[in-house]
C-alpha cells in the first residue's frame, strides 16, 4: 500500500515538473523575439563646387601707448622701503617712483660725507694757519739774515704741504667709498625716465623681494598711441607704408598704415589714418591676413575629406544607393574648404563627416 502511494506521489511530482518546464520554455521564447531595425540612417551631403577659396590667419593687435618704459631694480634680495605712485598717476622725468631698504648704505654715506666736509675744513684751516705764520715770519725778516728767513719759510711751507696732502689723500679714498655707496643707493631706487602715466604696477605687497631686471612698473606716454602687434611669425606678409583694415569683434573697422616693423622689440606698429579720440587703451582688434588664395577651383568642405596616411579619400553613394569610397587629390587646405585637384567633378555629392 505504501509503495503504491509512493509511486503515485513520484508520478504526480514528475507531471508538475513537466508542466513547469513547458511554461518556462514558452516564456523564454517570448523574451527572445528579434525586432528588425528598418530605420534608415540619415547622411548630410555636400556638393562639389567651383569658386574662390582662401587660407587666412587672424592677426591680433592692441591699442597701446607707443612710447613706454619698463622699470626695474638692479639689485637682488631687498625689501621695499616705499612705492610713491599708483597705476594711473602722471609722472615727470626724474621723479622718484619707488625705493628699496638701504638704510645701512645711507648711514655710511652720510658719515663719509660728514668726514669729507670735516677734512676739507681742516685743509682750509691749515691754509689760513700757514698764511698767518708766514706773515709773522715776514715781519721779522729785517731782523735776520736772508738765508735764514728763506730756510724758515721753506720749512713752514713743507710742514703745511705734508699735512694738507695727508688730508687730501684721505678725502680721495673716502670719495671713492662714497661713489660706491651712492651707486648702491641709486640701484635701490626707480626713477621715471620720461614724462607719462603709470600703466602697470606689479604686486608690491609685504612678500615683495627685489629681483634684478624684473619689471616692477611701466610708464607710458598716452599722448601718442597706435595698434601694436607682436605676432612676428607672419611679418613677411606686411609692408611698411601699406594700408591695413583692422576690425573689432563687433565689426567696427579701423583703417591703419603700417608705420614701423621693429625686429629688435618684436613689434609691428599700425597708426590710424584718421585719429580716434574716443579709443580706449587696450582695445583689441583683428586683421584677417590672407596667406594663400585660389580662384575658380573645385572645392568641398574640409570635413568631407578623410586621410589614410598621405592618401586622401571621400565617401559617396553610388547609383544603387550604396556607400562607397573614392580617392581624391587635394590642393590648398583653406579655412573651411579644401581644393579638389582630381577625383571629383563639379556637382557631385560627397558625404560629410
């Protein structure tokens, strides 16, 4: 009896597993259904055209003062004692603009100058004393032989001459020392070398330490301004005396004449043909320099050309609508278009990137 029930239970369990397995198979079939992608990819096309193309370079210039000087200290490792001007201040040639601490040198210089003045006073006093003694000796001249008088006068002259020479030697040495100290003090100062306006000032905070030759400030003469360009890579494309039209980013145009190419300073100077009294210092302008130009040539957008090494090619659609590859020979690579020398005909269409 137990065996019969056991067989019945096994048979029932087998049926349940069979039914569950069938159910799983049906679900798996439903989840693996593939949907065909019939969507057609869209391509942007471009026609082969005939026309003029240019390769250009944008040259940048700034409206600046023509005459300016960069000022710096000529000693290292000194702290600032004082800065006496700010950006925008008007200065005159010779004005003291800034100086470094050099108190020890100033004290030594003052001491030497005092010593020199003291020795010069002693020399004058010796001269007066000599004249007095010679006068007194002359009064006794009649009372003594001529030879004795001359001998005593010569002794007096020698005595004061030697004392004076000693003082003069010391003064000479002290003046050399003064010159050296004075040079140090002057090296710790910045003076204006021209009349103008302070247009630049570096950070002169508490952390400032002088570095010989490092620019501290700039003085410029705002009475004479021009467009200055330091892009000397393309200087061979410019000719002094020729007219060049610059424009701002908003389209305002300025007609200029190239007045100077300074190879030493690396700057080209363009002067306005018509003065503009409302121009702002620092105004940025642009000039589109034509580096190369081709007229009446076949061309396509540059982004339609692909390269495999040095070989150029384009993508196109053949008569059956299949995408293909075609080799082309290219010429001038202009700003946004490329010259087609061979491989395509006018009116043909190519696929853009």
